[in-house]
C-alpha cells in the first residue's frame, strides 16, 4: 500500500478535483484505491455523495470527524469502520477490477485542530510530552497499519490548505507528498515554505522517536516530495500561455520541489459539474479527449514513481 498526501497551502488550485480523478483513473486501471478526505470543506466527499446522502448516511457517525474526536483519535471509532464504497463511481468501474472507497469528511472538522492541540498539553514530564506528541502525530499512520487496509494499493489523502495538526497527521502517515499548483505567483509562493515545514516536522518526529534509544510504537518517517503538478493550465494554440510557462520554469529551476512533466489544463466543460454525477469526469469522458490523455499521463507518472502497477504489483 502506498500512501500519498495531496496538499498545498493555497486553496483554489484544483486539489480536490485532482485527487478525485487521480484516484478514479487509478481504480479504472484495476487498482484498489482509498480516498481519505481531511479537508473541512468536504468537497472530495461531495464529489461522490450528494449533500442529502451525506446528511442521511454519513454526517452523524461515519466521517473522519468522529475518528479524530474524543479523548484520543481512534480510541472510540476504528478507522476501518468509516470506510464507505460510493455506489455510482464503483458502478462506473465495474469490469475494470478496480475499487474506489472513501473515508468522508465533515464540515465540523475545522474545529478539530484546536481540540488536538489541547491534547498535546496535560503532561508534566518531557518524556510524557514526547510520547503524547508521537501518539497524536502518528495516530493516522498507526490506524492505516490495520490489516483491514492491507488490501488497498493506493491511499490518497486530500489535505486542508493549512499546516494544522490534522494535516500533520497526514504527512506522518504518507510516503510521498503531491502538490497541485496553479502556474501563478500566489500558488507557487509557498512551495519552499511547505517543504521547510514538512522537513521540520519530520526532524522533530524522528528526534522524538529516537529519544532514549527509540520506541516500539513508532518508527522514523521519511516522506518524499513526489512533486508539483501544475493544474488549471490555460492553453493557447495548443500550449500553455507564455506567462504560465514562465512560472513553471521558475519553479523547475529554483524550487526545492521537483516538477512533474504532466500538466492538467483548465476545463470548465469537464470539471464544472464536479460532484453532481458522483462519477469523476475522467471516467465519463472519451478516451480520445485531451484532458483524459493528460490525466492518463499524470497517472502513468505517479504510479511509476510509486512503483505501482495494475493489481498493485511492484
């Protein structure tokens, strides 16, 4: 199982659309994919369930909010109990051998960071503080180690556009970090800052893991930067505009984050109705479609980097 966090400090970069379609195309190739929605905006969840369905079937007791809540994440609700299989997208995947499951988010997740921060206190010794830090930051990683999740090939975690505690649990749980970005000033401004914050978290987590000879419950982490994928690209005469090409090249030359060769163009025809059908656009469009081809190239690039092939073989 490969675990990838999808994140950017800047909102409005197509992060959720990318996650939904990346997961759907990978599942269409026969992989078993789990999407984990950690964004309080809940847009990934609403890409597969209507708001009415969410209220009736998920909101009260089957979202990630219930898992993070309580005295300690996961103590009251096992993560495996929150997995749902969206019917419409899996009907579209019939015959591919793939599966797409989801752990839904909740609008109330926005309050969880403060609750988790409060849990970091309450200990009176340095050793106790470090154990609490590891238990909280490593909670999602520990939960995904449950045998129930061993059947998945790929887990994609849609993170909120911040560096709060919930997002940090996703980074600790992940092997790679994928960063969607628009080719503009604001979307690329914080890339190196994001890398620096991730590096600081990794160092602190590993220092605490190795404190006094190590711990049985936690292992060091080393999430890699899978790279930046430029989304919502404006195409003119079959190429990105000159201004956007300049931003892409600037990041390629000067950022600490590698840049993927794949790009995804802006297309309201494909993504304007995201969520209404419950089936991501790339499963509904023709295989000859240019945007479908771009997503196919992106999936090729991502799965190759993760050493994943249909059926999960590496």
